[in-house]
């Protein structure tokens, strides 16, 4: 919806696990099953910390963003399924509470194409922490 257009601080760096050691100080807690990663930002931004649930398979079924502003909080739950032999996210449910906005969103993913050629990505910035800006 139009009122979510101004919400830009969902922390895109969370989606690329290769960036985690550069962007966050990470504490790991064993959860049955899997692990909880408590990730505190190295550079202060709107997001204070992120809790990521990692299943034994490596899938990420649950992520929570906690903000410095009291009450601001985002939750993302992901459902994985096997499609053509690949484990992929087929559904996401998000709960967003930021400032005066309260929203619940659901996304479904279908019609997957695998091994599709993609353009060459842009080079990563030379300063690793620049990737963490948000």
C-alpha cells in the first residue's frame, strides 16, 4: 500500500548472509531445532538488532527486526517447500509496526524458473561496512 512507501529500514543486509559478519556482532544460541542468531548492528542506524532463526537445514523461517524507537518492530515468517528438487520460499507473512503504521502482509511465490541466466552483478563496495548502511 502507498503508506508503506516511506518504510525503507527493513535492513536489506539481512537477506545476504555473506554480509552478516561485516554488518553485525553475532551471538548464537542453540534452539531445538536449529539456532537463534542475535545480530547487533556494528553501525548505528534505525535498526538496533535482528534476531534470525536458522533451521538445521539452513533455511531461515523467522526474522525479527527491533528498532531503537520503542514499539517499532517487524516480523517476517517464511514457508519453504520443495519445487523441482529445490527448497524455495513459497510464502512470506510479515507484521510491520513502525511509527503509526501497523500492517500485515502476505506474499506467495509460484511459477519458479531455475538456472535462468542473469546479468553480471555490480561489484561490491570496497568498504564492507558501506553495505550495512540503513
